[in-house]
């Protein structure tokens, strides 16, 4: 049957029997590989991953989620006007807002004071704004100023302050079409062993701003995929150090996943020094969806030479 398939062709259409056979065999192998179904997944585990993905999508598409960002305005010392006028230091994209709705004053000590321009409808934390000193996100939850449907607050990044503006009618949210994910594969849920440093150390991590930010690293996580050993340096995600925050890129980056890498959280290692890395929960950083985020980038020690075909995909334009 195989000989008949390869050789029973008109002479004028033949190239070479050996080439014809190899082409046919390659096509058959490719067809088999391309249609191979992913291995079965435990239904309970699949339900957990799908629930996580649903929550992730809900947070991303919320009225104050990352898709609502419309601007990031770095403040200059002294007066910074805000309103709908394009000449303002902080532009609020809503024509119903006055051209100048108020001002932010950045003091030499790094303090930011906000004052409404005698305009009704400018609020802070749900109440009317007259004049107030603003808390930034460096202290946890920042004060939020609202004018019309637009909200903004002050972020601090490496000693600089900026107003982050959000609009629930932003085109990035209105035109959002969802997130594509790899099939769930339990083989990408792996046990990892922490090789702890003598003491947690401060690590410089690059960001999209072109500046480094500082994280605390407790050690190195070692794990295996398909029998090959790899490692990642986790960072402590908060003051209570309950979770690890991992910033990584792999062989899929800029191909089927976001070029600037992905994020992943994991529980801190237990007394036995072990934890679990579930790459099915790897997700795109905010910078995949908006140019107004300030994402950290994967440090060189977190560049994996393996294709992590799990978690979120990405096919859009990189910011």
C-alpha cells in the first residue's frame, strides 16, 4: 500500500521516489501530531483552573481594572492642572468635565495636595473635594479623585510620582475580546524546592520605565519539566511574605505568549522547603493590555530555555 501511494503517479509529476515518500510520511506525521488531543485532566483540578481564569477575567474587565487605563501623567514640582483640557498636566478624557477641574501641587518634600477649582462634582474617596493631601499607592490604598466618570490616583515609582487615570468607557475595555489560554496540562503543575539564601537579599529587577525596582528574594526554586531541571528566582510579594511572585519568560515569549514575559504566584515554601508552581495559572502582565502600566520585566536569571505551553497566550501588539 505504501509503495502504491508513493509511486503510482504520472512520470511527469514525479520528482523522486525517495522524496515523494518522505514528503508523504512527513505530512502524515504532522497530521497526527497536530490533531493529537491533550492528555486527560482531573475534572476537579480543571474546575479549579477554570474558576481562577474566570476570576482573573472578571478583575481585568472590571470598571476599575487594567483595561480602563487611559493615561499615566508624571507630575512636575509645583502646580499640575487636571481637567478635560488637552494642555493640562493630567488630562481627564470626558468632555463633561470642565477644561480645568482642579490642581495637584507637588511639594519639594514629595507631598501631593489636591484642590478642586471651585467645581461641583469633583470628589475624593466618594466625598466632595475642596483641598486635601493625597496618599499615594506607596502607603497601600491611595486616595481616589473622581470627576464625572473618570477616576485617578497617585502612584509612586522609584521616587517619581504620577497620576494614573482610569475611564470605564476606555476603548481597551470596550473592544476587549477575551484571553486565549493553552489547554490545561497537569504536567505543567510541578513541585519546586527552595534553595534558600543565607538571608533574603535585595534584587534589582528591570521595569518598562527603564529603571530598576527592588524586590526581596528568599532563594532559588528548582524544579523539573519532562525530566529536565530548571530554576527561577522568586520574589516576596508583600510584607507578610505569604506568596512568591515570579516574573519569567520562556521559549514561547514573543511567539505565542507576551514578549515581555508572564507573571505567576505560588505559595511560600513550607517547612520541607517545597512548594508548587502551577504554570497553568501563568498570566500576562498589565503591560500586555495597556501602555500605561509600569511592569517589572523578567531578570536574566528567570529566562527559561523551555517552552511553557501553559497559562495565558498573547497575540496582540506589544506595548
